[in-house]
C-alpha cells in the first residue's frame, strides 16, 4: 500500500488515467444490466431533447436516451477494442517469441509476414477487411486483430533476443530445459512489462479504429450503439442538436487520452526501474 502511494505521488497522471479507465470499463460492464427498453425504445415525441435535469445528456433523433446509449455503447466499443487487443497481443507475442527462439526459417517467415502487413496502412487494411467480411462484432475484432498483431510480434522478438544472452537463460539451456519451458518460464516474463505497455497504447488505437469503422458503417451493425455509430448518426443534427456529436466525441477523446497517458506513464515507470536496476548491478 505504501509503495502504491509513493508511485501515486510521483506519477499522479498514471493513477488518474487508470482510475478513469477503470470507471469506463466498470460502466461498460454494468451497462449490460440495463433494461433493453431504456436503450432501444423509440419515443418520437421526445426526439432531440437537449440536456436537462430529466434527461442528463438529452435524447437522439428517435427519442432514445443518450445517457443510456452512451453507457451501452461503451460496452460495445470497449468490448471490441479490448477483444482486438487481447487477440493481437496473444497472437503477436507468441509469433515473436517463437521466431526469436527457433530462428532460421520460422524467424524469416514471421519477419516477412510482418513486413508484408506493414506495407499496408493499418486503418485502410482494417477497413478493407471489414468491408469484405461484413459488419459484425466478430468481423470487426478479426479486422482489427489482423492489423494489430505486428507491433507485439516485433516487440516480443526484440525482447526475446535481448534476453537470450542473459546468464539465467544460458543456464536453463545448459540444464536441458526444453524450448517451450524457456519461452514460458524465462523469456515471456522478461518481455511481459514491455508487452503490457504496448497493450495500453494499442487500446487507444483500437478504440479509435473501431470508432472509425462504426462511423463508416463497417463496424458493429445497428441497432446496437457504439460510440462511432452514435457520432455518425449525430452529424446530421450538428447545428440543431450538437449534443449528439459532442457526447460520443468526448467519450472517445477522453478514453483514448486516458489509455495513451496510462501507456506512456507505465513506459516511464518501467524505464525508470530498468535504469535503477542497471545502476545497481553496475
């Protein structure tokens, strides 16, 4: 507890950003408990109501509560983004670690695949894949994962090659440990901090990418709201009901900012510990 308080005093931005992300994810989970009528029911007599004490964030063009749709949309947007980060991190980390350990043909194949993927702009490739696969939650996760695994593979490979020269890894090889045990027990724990930082930074990009796909109609299909589709629906009422655009845009900006800040602060924290450890060993 005292250590956490010391870190909070040194890096308040880290704890503020993590606290905001925790609040957003908790809201996304709790929003699944909302009655569906609160999110999807149409009441044209209450359409385009401005924010007020009775409707905290106002209503949309079909009279649906923007507050409830914002919370429910967080479960869609964050769920898709988190799933894409999970799939990308697992697939990319496994590919990078195996390539670094096996070397030879496997390493060359992974490196060529990485270079081929990097030849296409990530968002444009995701848009093309989503257009081919069709709009759905699963297809959006697949499209974002196919473009998102590359940074994890490159980072895991670089970290594994750096750790391969360490004495404890050499001792494990000399002791007859299998390659699988070396990967799981020695290389993966050493690469984990950098991969966690990459996951935090990737979450911000995944939220933006999902919002862009939904904005273009290539992401999660109606009637399920996501922040991107809410933004697209509100753009036609930018002059007479600007809250339809401001609310989802603010949610996207604040969440992406919090994820980026958390990733950068975690990177600084880990880098600081690495420098301290290096000085201590020297």
